[in-house]
C-alpha cells in the first residue's frame, strides 16, 4: 500500500475515513490502472492468521479499510488510532452515488442470478446516471474463470463489485486483478443481498456501537452463534496478547506454517 497505515494485529489498515477512500477511488479511476480496495473485519483478521492466500491478497490491496468499529477500538488501544471505519456496504453505496453523478461504468459480479437482477433493477431506478457495464452471477465452473476475467476487461468498467464470501473474493482478486484491468475493484461480500432487500441492515445506532454482529446473531442464532462466539473470543485473545507484547516490548512470534501476520 502507498498510504499511511495502522498495524492492527498484523494487518496494515489505511488511515483514511470513508470520504478519503472515495477521493482515492476517483483518483484510481482517472489513472485507468487496476486497483484493489479491501476491507477487513474481526472475522477476516482472525481468518488471516491461518490462510496464507487470504493474507497475501489483502496485504496486496492498494487500500485496506476497517470494516467494523471493533477494529477502530483496537487501533486506539494499540496507540495508533484509525480515523473511523470504512464499511464495505457503505463504500458500495457511496461508489454508486459517484457513478450516478459522473456516469462511471460498473460491473456487477456474484450472487444468484435472481439477486443480481434485483440489484440491477434497483440501480437503474435509483442511480440512473450509473452506467451498467455488465454483470455475471457467482455460479460458474473453474474452467470459466479466464473467460469471465476477459469479459470484465472487455466491459471497460471503471468499478467492479465482487459479491463473493471470504476468502473466495480475495483469492479471485489475487489471481485476476491485472487481467481484469478495472481501476476500482471492491469486494462487497453479502452487500448485494442487503441492496436487494433480502437481508436488513442493523440500525445505525448498532452500527456505530459496534453491534452489527449482535444484530446478525439475533437474525440467525442457529447459524451464527458458533461463528461469533469462536471468532470474537479468538480476536479478544489476539488483541490481549498484542497489548501485552506492546506494553512489555516482546517480539512478535510467527506461528509455523501460517500467514505472515
């Protein structure tokens, strides 16, 4: 990355707020060269400890945003505070607004076909100035990947939204960023489901309080309880260890065979 960053548990997170990320993104579009904007949350930070491909892809990004208030809190505890969070869904909405204003071309990639079509319908209605460069659902065979990358390049998109989960979207970007040639690549995860109205977002007060995970847990307790219990506990343990390391000046140890975090 070429911007000032804060190291949060081994991940360099850009010291930029959402407005500044948008400014950078517009510069990327003017450059016409491929750039990757990544966002990380507690779950991704934990997963990066054991997934080398994910770690390599995230760290190769031109910008990395803190997609969650807990990471902002952690940066403050570690003595190098971030200016605020850069939520992936908020970033997608802001890029849509800029595309509406400046007629940027957007390629939409991922999700089921019916969800993708619902997203495109809403974009046409609410962001009529945005140019839809193309779309591709997220269900394809490995042998189709290069053809999809070429399709995206041929679309001459300014912005690419990739609606895959982690680490699939990060691995895709690691493989095909240069081949696709899109100035702004943003992995939006499940944001297409939110945009299409299938999944409600947490109230703003819960977002600001860092309680989006609790909102999701209350929505789907049977599926989410184990994920959040394990992930949040691991993150708290990692943060406590890092605080002790910083306090006493201990060197950071690298677990054998794991990602460089």
